[in-house]
């Protein structure tokens, strides 16, 4: 498992070594969607899981997430997070 406090730090990790990106939609410096797009371009097998305290439709009212990307609303329980991680990684 790797962690990063902001998008620029996350981009320093080898995207080929990452199976799942868990990012807040409001990630500091670059939003989580843009971070995923950049990392996914380098690793097409990368899966994405976004989180936010805002409803997804209020963040992106005219846009749906790409295939392979999931969303979990804050606050969430550890069980819900684990379930979403499993769902995101299962083929």
C-alpha cells in the first residue's frame, strides 16, 4: 500500500505498481478525477475509487465516472469501504 498527501506526491509513485487509486474528489492541488485520468493513462488496468462528502451528482451533474471507477459517500463505515474496495478490484 502506498499513500500520498496530495496529487503531485501520488504522481511520483509508479502507476504500474498500483491496482486501485482511492482518492478524494477534492484532493489538494488537483482533483481526484484528473489524478485518476493521468494515472490511468500510464496504467490502463488501474481501478479508481473516489470519495467525497458531497453527492456525486452535485460534483459532476452532467458527467458520469469512467468504467472501472466507483464512488463512496462520506461518512462511510470501514465495512462499506472494504466492500467498495473489493467491488472495485473484482473483475
